[in-house]
């Protein structure tokens, strides 16, 4: 979902939460939140990116009869391609022209929260337990820092609402998480603060960490 009109329509149908498209900027997320403040917004913050617009990739279905929009993507954007003109002349050597870096918004979490997101989504398709442990811990600790700092800053007489987690209890850690040490293709902030012009991972679709 990428427009306030669509989110308003879903609200009218009775939906309580909507998942927003990965291409939205922080300002676009905020505009949707202001239009429908009662709607819970879920925002994708970390993990693999598709070169296509969210939910609009049909290449896998066309070439392999495997629908990317039904969880059966053939990962065509992770393949190597050559670039030729209409006469068959090679314009550029083979490379992974459609492969994007992974999204990482750990340094933009506060902006995303302030824009109105209440649910933060981490992609983990085919990832192992060490990836989950490291990545979730990194974001969880950063989230704790943001909540603590926000609530100290607001003070007792502030008109700002306090921030809190929806979960109960607390987690103790026996290690220091480091996102660079988990599977990644290099990191990008994608469109959050305007288009990142260095979002492609042309040399390899595999982990560089």
C-alpha cells in the first residue's frame, strides 16, 4: 500500500493495520499517518530488496511460471545479465544489473517511528538462526535506546506521548550485535530520504560480509 487514499479505503473496510510499500519516503509515511492516525502502519526496515516496485513483479511468473507475488520468486534479479542494443552489439559486460543491496534503516529508526510507524518488519527469507539473532538484537537494542531517549527528553510536563514497546518483559544479551557480520549485499537506505543512487550491487548477488 503506497497512498493515503488506499489506506483510507482499507480503513473503511475494517482493516486495523496496513503494510506499506518499501519505496515510500519518510514524508510519504507521515502523510498517510496524518490522514489515518488510527490505522496501524507496518514498515519494512531491513533485508533483501526486489528491483521491481513492491508487489508488481511479473518476470518470474512470465519466464518460469513462478509467481513472485505468491511467494515463489525465482530470484531473477539475482542473475547475471549482459546489455545489448537492438543489433546485438554488447554495450556493457555481464554484471548483476538488477541486483539491489539490502535495505538497512537502523540509523533511521527514529525518523520512521516519528513518521507514524508502529510495526517494524525485518525480512528473513531463508536466513539461519545466527542471522535472526544478530539482526533482531541490533534493532531491538537501538529501539530501546530511542524509547529511553525520547521519554527522558519529553519530561513529565511534555504534551508528547511517551513511546513504549507493544511487548512485555525485557531481553538480556551476551554479545554485541554487528549488522556487517550477518549476510548482506551491502546496505542502502533505499527511498526513505530520497532515492539512494548507490543502491545496486552489480558485482555479486551474494553476501559480501
